[in-house]
C-alpha cells in the first residue's frame, strides 16, 4: 500500500503535538492542559489509523474483485485491525 501525503502529514502533525506535550510537561503545565493535549493526539492517531485501514480495505477489495476472490475475509480482517487499535 502506498501512503499519500495527506496521511503522512496527519502523522507528522501528531508527532508535533507529542513534542508539544513533552514541552508542556517540562515546563510544569497544569495536568488538565496536558491531558487535553494527550486526548487530542490520541484522537488524531485513532482517526489516522481508521483512514489507513479504510484506504487499504478499498484497495484490497478492488484487487480481490478483479481476481474473483471473496472479500468477506478482508472486511473481517479490517474490522479486527480497527478493534485491536482501540
């Protein structure tokens, strides 16, 4: 699977958020503010994971249909990946 610039940029933004959180911790910022930022970074990662799985699923289903294979197993695998990431 090829990862487009959109998904790479999402991950880079999360990376920046995490660096910012470390800075906040080093500066002794309030726990509530740190946790708010951690929650935002977690949400961004969860959404990125969902996007990656869905992009991959679309690609795999398309390939399977072209070759005449069943797609049910691919869908189940994608669901399992999403559940596991939670």
